[in-house]
């Protein structure tokens, strides 16, 4: 059973992120085999996190179950994987036959950078404003693991009090801020798919991928020195 758990974990945090990131690597025209793989993994994993947030927020607000969220997440991953495959195949063919359009695409990229920069700034400010009003600092992640356990055991999405386990739903107390940043529910979906207990997954398996994800970010920056 442990091999099956590890296989699913590898698919979620290695294979799929790299596959998702290949489209970014092509778009950004990143050179070098190692840099391509690192950037594909980092950008793909970040894209999956963002996509999971977009999917989970309406699911939480709609009082759906974790099983329903996982089902939609799997469908989304399959569809996006197929779409990326089609796009990459078509784009590779276009690059072989039409190379004279690259300069125009570079000029257009500047406008898109401005648009994405504005959208990113707006999102960051919104996410900063919500914790400022609702966040409670207790220097302990036990609440997050509790939310993950409740979601997996009860098949819910932020409806249980992380301390008493009583029904409360997301619009009560400090859990409000978790709606727009449902990180614990994303982890709960991963636990549901891999079959690994939330506490074990959060503090053992997931930390391995997340730490190396940060190392790749630092390595790609080329302005930082990594020492561990």
C-alpha cells in the first residue's frame, strides 16, 4: 500500500507539475535542460496551487464535500493535461515552420507582463488585507492539521471548528480567512488522493517537496546563495 501512496504523491508533486510547467517554459523561452526542468516544476506546482484555490473557494462557499472537490480536481487535471499536450504539439509545429513571428511575440509580451503584474499586485493586496483583519497568531500549526483531519474524516470543507470539532462553517471566527486561502483544504485533497494521513503528509511528505520547491526558486534567481 505504501508504494501506491508514494506513486500518487509523486504524480501530484513531480510528474503533473513538470507537465503543467512545460507550457510556461516554452512561453518564457527558458534555455538549458536543468533550468527548464527546475522552472517547469516550480511554475507548474505554483500553477496547480493557484488552480486548486480557484476551484476550492466556490466549493467551500457552496457547502460541497471534499469528495466532490477531489472529483472536480481530478477532472480538471485530466482536461488541462490534454489541453497542454495539444497546445505543445501545435506550438512545436508552428515554431518549426514560422520562426519570423518571434520578434512580434516578444514585443507583445511586455504588455502582458504589465497586465499580469497589476492583477498579481491586486491579488496580493487582497490576500494581505484579509489576514490583517481576521488572522489570529498562535505560532502553532495544529489548527491547520485539525482542519485537514476534519475534512478527510467527515468529508467536509471548512465546516468544523478546528478546536472543538463542532459544526461552525467557514463564516465563524478565525476560519473566515481560510476561505480565500484554503491551503488546508488543498492539502486535504492531496491526502484524500494519496491515502496518507494529514498529519503525516503535512509534516513528512509534503515538506520534502515544498522545501525543494523553495530551493529551486532560489537557485533560479541566481542572486542568492543556498546553504543548508
